[in-house]
């Protein structure tokens, strides 16, 4: 992994963490101080929570669906037999 890949990986993890933290913080504010908020503030925070929740969901979907390198081949002899066995040859 070169420096650019490492930088991008750290940036992705950092942004995902910040979005999840922002989502949880706005959700906490909506639950904890709901009665003390003005209707406009309540509406704005509800919209922000919906947007951040959507972003966190899409980020999670991207992280779990992206392509990863294949595992190394196992070149030992104790690997299991293939599921489909060749049919035996018919005698002539």
C-alpha cells in the first residue's frame, strides 16, 4: 500500500467517524432537549438528522460493498476436493 492509498483510507475512516458522530450528536440533542427547542430549531435539527443518517447509511454500504483484493491461493495438498467431481469414464 503506497502513501496515497493510506492517506485515502485514513480520510475515509475519519469522514465516516465524523458523520456518525454528528448524527449521534444531533439525535442526542433532539431527544435530550426536545422541549426546550423552538419549533424552527426542532425542524432544522430533524432535517439535519435525516440527512446525516442517510450519509452514514450510504457510507456503510460503500465500505462493505467495495472490492477487496483476493486472498492468497492455498497451495497445500490438504485443501478440500472440488464440489463437482468429474464423471467416471465409461468402459469401451
